[in-house]
């Protein structure tokens, strides 16, 4: 989860009008943008006298480069990609197709191989990918449609009209010191006024939390649960692990 400073008060924020804003340039946000562009293209092909445009559709991504904050390695179930981009696997940055999986229970002194792989851990037909490179490739596809991806812009707060309807998003202010005071190079964030705002922030998104609190979406609901993951990159001698081999472990430490 990332924490953002509160927007500066008492300063004017430049206004931009948008048809649609997607907050979050991860796999979900990019897939959403690409599918939207496909629907617009299909509509325009059938309605020559009623054309839509991708010109005023924006994706906000807080990292400086597309994919930079997608840290997880990934095993990709390709079914959704087959629907979104038929033939995608011919050009996407795929490391390998899963060829073998195994599950081990670890102790402080050794390991035991589990003879049966539970169904959720069966990955035959899936692909080993770098999520960073995959999202960067997907973002390039989005930009080819004419949709603008703003990198280095985080959403700091949602904008509402007078009836608790989401009316867009304000981006974070630049040039602010650690006490949340403007410096000489301060640049106020933009108010992106949008007809539709889509939140694709991932788990515990800051804007999603604002929306949940404001509209009491958590009332009479079970609390959400989260897990903390740690990513490690291991470099091993060539030949130790076959391309496409997936190893799961549980137990010690």
C-alpha cells in the first residue's frame, strides 16, 4: 500500500475534461483500456455517422514508466488474453510455457515431496512471465489505440459532484516538502473531470478507500483480508531448473 500526501489547500488546480479516466496502469487497467478501444473501433465500424474517439480517454499510472511498479513474478492463465488479443502469444514477452510443477513440504533439515498437486496449483497450459515486461508491452498496445497514458501521476483524491457521484480524480501535487508545504517549484495537481472514472489500483488502493469510506460501502460487510508477500530473485547455475518448471513450497521457515 502506498501513502500519498494530502492535496494542498487554498491553491487553484488546473482543470482537464475527460470522457473516461482509468486510475492504475497495471494489468487490469491496461486490459480495460485496450478492451474499451476495441469496443470504440467496433462501434465506429458499424456507425459511420456516429463516431466515438479515444482522444479524451486517459490512464493514470503513478510509476515513472509503464510496468515499473508491477513487481510480482507471474504465472499467467492465458484464457482472458486469448479473448482480449487473439494471437497475443506470438509477440508478447513470454518466458516459457509451464511444463512441470511440483510441491514440497520443507522442514529445518530437509524436504518431502507432496505426491498430489492440489488443483489451484496446477499450471499446465499457463505461462511464466515477468509482469513488469508484460504490462509494459500491454501498455504499448494501449498507446497505439490513441489512449493517453500519463506516467508519474498518482491520484490523490476523488472528485465528486453534489450528489456523491464520482466526477473525476485529482492528481498529486509536485514540488511539496516533507511537511506538505509548497516549495518554489510547486506544481499543483490536475483536476481531471471525467464522465466515467474506473479504479484499477489493486489491493488497498488509496482512492478506493476514500470511496468506501464516503459511501459506507463497507457497512454490514465482512472485513477484507490481505496477505503480505515477499519477492526474492534467485540466480542458479544453468541446467538446475528446466525452463517452464514451477516449484511450490510450504512449511519451514
